[in-house]
């Protein structure tokens, strides 16, 4: 295991990996409450699909070691591909997603930025970069990225979802969240967690002081 691999692991990768497995499906089942957390643009987190296989092998024993070895091997391969072709957007996004899963959000942002310099209209990548910006305390920048994504694809409901969540959780901006969640309902009326979104808005609205008439 080389120095980069050790640093990646010590930084909390395993925790982020397991958390990523849960969050990977949050776009389908987001737990939207007053302190909501953003969810990936398309639910396609970098490594979530490996977890069930590891669980089938007994969880935290040799299966986990094999899983981690496979992850590190993929990281090395991605970095080699990017070194060979710095404009390899697919590899840049994949690596960004892996850093996203590991909760190394600053590193993820750098790879998303490089990918978006090549493919600026990739709304999934831009929205996921917005999530990372939010996670490092840059909510305004996150919202700006969401709005840029929507300028490319105004019907990307996952971006509307994240815009609403970040606006509500970071700024208690009920109006922006209301508009965003309304777009989610308009574009994806079958989204089963719409009642959760509306309940979050209701709670947030009740906490906003009314202006004197």
C-alpha cells in the first residue's frame, strides 16, 4: 500500500464508503427534514455497488480487504489515465465521485472542475460538485452551480431537489426551496417523497418570523 493509499484510508475512506452506499440510493428515498442533506444528482455514487457483494462474503473480513484493494487499484488506474490524457472527462468524473464517497469533498471539487472544463454541460457532475461545495461550507457557490446546471437542463429534477435542500438547510430560504420542490413535483410527480419535502417546507415556514403589518 503506497503513501497515497494510506492517506486516503486514514482520512476516513471506509466510513465514507459505507455512508456512500446509504446515500447512493437517497435520490430515490431522501430523508428530507429540517436539516436536510444533499443527495447525488443521479444516485450513481462512485463505489456503492460493491457493498452488497462484500456483505455476502461476511462483511468486514477478507472481503473488505479485497474490496479496498480493488478500490485502490481503480484509483491508481484512473490517475494513470488522467496523467496520460488530462482531458479524460470520464476518468475525472469517476475519480471525483470516489472522492465524494470518501467525503474528501475538496479533492472531489478539483476533479469535478477539471471534468467540467471539458464537458461543461454535464449536469450530473456539476450538481454533484455543488453538493461538495455545500459540504465544505460554500453554500452560495453550491447554489450557483445548481443554477448553472439548470441553465443547461431546466428539467433536471435532481438539481431542483438539491437546490431546494441546500437553500432550505443552509439559508432557511423558504421561497427558493418552495419553488425548487414545486419543480420537482412538476417534472417528477411520481417522486414518492414529495410529502417529506412539503413537510420540511411547512416546518421551515413556521419558524420564519412574520413581518409586522
